[in-house]
C-alpha cells in the first residue's frame, strides 16, 4: 500500500445496532480488498514519501466513520478496513441506513476486519458527544475521525422554509462541528489524532437551486480553515476532502487514506480535492 500526497495549504448514546432489528435497504456489496485508485495533480506543500506504506502507518488504529450510508463514507470505511483499521461504522440517523451499515460491516468482517455498527443522531450535539464516547470505549480509544455527513436539499431559496434552512445547516455543517468537538475529547486522551471532513464541491463552486445546501458545505470549509489554526501545535489534524459528483468511490477512499496517514508534522487545515492526491495505490 503506497501513497504520495502533495498537499496545499437527545442525550441518548448511540445504540450498538447489533442489538437492534431493523428493516431497510441493503447496499450492493463491494469487496473491501478491491479498492484501488490513482490520481494526480499538483498542490504546494508537504509530501508523503512515495515509499510510505499507508497500511503500515494506519494498521491497528481506531476510527469512527460517521455517514457510512453515503457514497464517500462507505468508500472511506472500506479503504480504512483494507488498511487494517478497526472501525466504528455510524449512520447519520437510526433509519434504513442501518441496513446499509450492516451490509458494510459484514463485508469488512468477511475480509478479516473489525467493525461495529452504531446509529447516531447527527442533528443533536449531545447525542454525537455521548455516542462518540461509547464508540471510543468499545474500540479502546479513538485515533481517527471521518465525518461524511451529507443531506441534500434541492430547492430555490425563496421556497425554502425556516425549518428546512435550519436542518440543512445542521446536517451539512453543524454535524461536522458536533463530530469534531466530540472527537477532540478522545484525541486528547490518545495524545493526538486526525479528523477528515468530507465536503461536497457545491460548497466551493456554489449550486444554483440549492443555495442553502451549498452554503452549508461552504461553511464547513471555513470550519476546517479555522480549526487548522486553532489546533496548531496540539497534535491534532483536521482536513477537508472535497468530493465531486463524478469522483469514483475508489479514488475517494484512496485520497482519504493519504490524508489520514499524514505524519504529525503535516500541515493542518488542508482543503484537498480528490484529484489532488497523487500516486495513491491501495
């Protein structure tokens, strides 16, 4: 496993879903070991040596992936599992997405990996905090956070209600805030950690007809830039990976691994596109 990255600048705990019975959609299975991607571009900054064994760097670490029902979340979870990371697979809500997470869990376990499914409510900060604490306890600690929350809202602004505006901002930005805030407590216990926030490219380019959705993702980019400075020197990295509609799941997973495997000396607050990760092979 080789990677080279050129980088730029309700108070209820999550229920371990193994104890629940739910009915919902099941995602089509994909082999954890089939992930492979290469992308290239040029960003100024730090380089992960092309001889770096990403699997060796990440093997044995403990990660929480929130939003595993999304394309990006499931792709990154698969890549982390292939790298030997123990996983907490969290859905954004306790709904049919749980079945998607269960399918992914079985896939990871069939390949020899470790994964447990949790149902979060990402709309409630206290739920995220208590649930993250539970995940960390069951994993024996937490080294990595991936927040891949995403809830689209395709509606012209003049036809968007106050309730829709509020829920869109919480689901697409506030949920990231809740996740990072909760993870920081665990990173402090582990004396360091890395968080990766997945942002849709609408947050950078805008999206006519979905202004609220695009604005929420844009706010997440500001969050990452701010945290890059706020957390400097604390052994904690927070980066953003910008994902586009046409980015392949395998490329998303590979790019995420390269960012999460960055050394402690790597810049923080980086905002990177999937195609700005060079020579990543899983």
